[in-house]
């Protein structure tokens, strides 16, 4: 027998909502229930930001540096900065990410020179990056990877801002959220399904790279 030959299966927002309602044994009766489900879906996507790094939302950005300017605003969709390098022509030098306490302890934050550290401040409406040392020239850059926010559900005809392999977790998660509002007696059941589906998806979403463990030797005098 022939297979379909296609690998483009996806669900739009309305289909995800319909499937999630069906899983808790309820049909969509009113426009309010549809809007309520979309609101829950947006809350679920926001909650995913607390579940770790989603590799499909890691973006790369290059910031041109300005002489004697210490602080730079990250792109509007930035949630946090993962790693950064100082770029001078064709040469990249790794920058060390430091904590707020470490940055505050620097006595003269406006000292100029080649940056070696950066501090990320996650504000309510934006993310800013402060460099130390402050760059003294305008012909250099910092290049960094950052975690972008997951896009809102938006229109009911939109597809989710997530890979196809996360569709089971997304649907189970929305079923859990809807059960809390419409079928409280099934809340715990739906939560177990959701956590199981999400854990499998997050495990699959990792990077497949080799890990080398080097033992340390200690000698007693």
C-alpha cells in the first residue's frame, strides 16, 4: 500500500481548541468559549517560557557598537541572552556573562577598552545588555544568541509558533487549562497527560552533541 508522501501535517488555532475541548468531553457552544480557549492558549504559550530553552526560539543578533556607549537594548522579542562574543573584524572573543551583583561591584563601569564581560538586565518591557569594558571605538560589534518569546496565538487560522513535534503537548496542555474551567473533575487527569507529553517533547528538543567528561586527579602531599 502507498503512503501519503507528505510530511506537512499541522493544526491551526481553531483545530487545536476543538481537539482540546473534545478531549475533556465538551463541544464548543458559544463564541465566548472560543475566545476563552484562545486566551488559555496564550497563557499556556507564556508558561512554556518558564520550561527552559526552546531551541527553535534561539535567534542570533549582531549589535554594532558605539564608542563610549555601555548599554544596548536587545531586540523587542528577546527574553534573555544566552552567550555573546565581541567581534573585531574577523575575530570573535568570548564575553563572560556576569550577575547583577558582579556588575554592581565594578567600581568604574565607564572604563573604556575591549569588552570582556556583559550583564543582562531583564526589564518589564525590554532586555538591556551592559558591557564592561565600555567599547572605545565604533567599528566593532557584539554578536549574541538570545531566547525569543513564543508568538501569540493570534487569529484562529494561524498555526502555532512551535514545531510539529510539540503539537501533542500543546493540545494536552490546553485540555488541562480548559478542564480547570469547564471540567474540574478531570483536571488532575489532564495535567498528567500534559506533563508527560511536554516532558517527551522537551527531551526530544535537545541538541545532539557529544559530551566529554574529563576526570580530575588530586594528589596528597
